[in-house]
C-alpha cells in the first residue's frame, strides 16, 4: 500500500502508513541546535495513531516532555517499575519484578530500542534463559512480567504492539499437589500435640490459610476488634506477613477475596485456647524481653515468626511422625482436598481458601473432583443400576 501522508506545520504533526502496514504519527518539534527534532508514535490503525498524536500534541502544548523515540527497553523498564508497577502491586510482587528486571530482562534486552523490540528478540531471550538452566516456570514468569510492562508501554503510546504476547511461553508440566490424606493428617496432629506451634498447624489444616496469612494473624485489630474470636469460633484474615527487603512486614492480603472471616472447627478452637494460655506464660517468663505486637503466633519473646524457621519446624515434625516430605503450603491443599473428598461444595471451598475465581479452585483440585465424580456415579449405579 502506498504511503499516505498528511503533512502539517511546526507544532502540529503528520500521520502516514509505513510499508509494514503500521500507522505512524510524527510530531514536529522544530529545530534544536540546528537539527530537526521529531517524535514518532505507532498504531495498528490510523485511528489509534491519530489518538496518540492528539495526546502528544496536547502534552506538547501543555509544556510536558514527550517520550523519546530513542528510549531503550532498559530505560523504559526502569520507568515502568517506578511509575506503574510500584504503585499498583504488592511490595513483595514489586520486589520480584525489580529483581527479574535487574538480573534477567535488563541485561539481555535493555540496550534494544523499545520501538524496535521484536517478537524474535523476546523468543531468543526466552530460548537463552532455558539453555542457561532456568525452569520453564521461571521463563514463563519472565515473559509475564515483560508482557505486563509492554502492555503499559502500549497504553502510553510508546509501542504499536505488545510483542511479548506474540511469543508462546515454554510448556511446563504442572506438579500434582500431594496433600495429606485423612489418616496422615490425623497422625500429624497427634505428632504435634503439645508443641508450642500446635495451634498454627491445626488452624492451617482446619481452614486452609496461606502461610503468610497464618503468620500475620493478630488477636485484634488496631481499633480493638477481635480478629480471632474464640467465643464466637471465628477467625478473620486482614493481613499477611511477608519478608520484604530483609524485614518482616504486614501487607494487604493477596486479593480482595482473601479478606475473609472463617468459622473454626472445635479442634482448632481448642488448640488456640491452649496456645493463648501458653503465650501468656511465655510473656511472663520473658519479662522485659517480651515485644508485644499482637500476633497470634510468635517467637518466645513475642516477635513475628520467620516463615523459613516455621518450614524447618514443620518438616522436622513430619520426619518424626514418619510422614513423607511436604511443603508447608501442602497443609492448605490438605484442607481443601479433605473437604472436597467429604462432599463439600466447590464454591464453599473457594470462599474458604480466598480464591478470586472458582476456576482456580477447580483447576487445583481436579484430581479430587474426578474421584468424587466416580463415587457419585457408583452411588447412582448402586441405587438405580440393573441388578443381575
């Protein structure tokens, strides 16, 4: 298609279609130090390019700086982290993004001009990372971060397309979860009876809290409202405990659905009552060393528990009980799997776990649901099937 140009005077702009089919909007900034300066923006349609031209001209008239066509991927990623990612994601997520940009995306793609970044560049980057030994899941995450960043570049009018969406992520085999079955769960609870963190394990197994949610539990909020109400038999999740920049901090829960109030079974309430008494005794024993911060589960001097230490304690208990190695997160999976096996509704499990979508719950526990379907079919066959 022949180039279609509409030329305008200084301070206005022009739009034309490039040989590759993209529409190009150009803002003429006149002469600076004897050289003509232009800003170039791209769009997949003429309307899209015109909108970006309109925005650029408005910014120019308002005295705002226009983005440079010489902007590199590295420069853009730094800008994206500061202006877009940091205000919109949880601190731990931002820390993860920044680390991936610093270690992987920046060194490999940072010197490429943002407007010239191609799907081939992204594919080569992903191939290089796989050959360097990174797992498919890690490379998938790298692509996801780049895709999110380039999505913002598209909204800002810095690129014509999000090239990360044009490259398929590497396939990875999903690891099937390995929860405790009913016999193993009972055996584990017997093994931790009397341990100072017995209530932690009991609560996570009973209502499927995430580790950060459990470690971030407080007896009451800053206004004095009970968050763990042993009389009512309820527990309210309002925060999660995470290590950010080397410090343990309370952060907002993972999603809005994660802010929830849950009913506790009797065995978890009993464990929490005993835990409360033990904690008060530890406070008296610690004296002036005690640091009251309101957490339900603490060290012997009242400070929050480090997740890494909790994992070590948990796995030591598994070993002493003769149970196979598990992740701490498998207690959460065990809760959901045991309830589904007992016929609990999938939507109720979703609400209990704080999942944002029921499809996530169904996907995670598909193997349990399949077994439930077979049991349902067998019951129906027993009831209505033809008998010989």
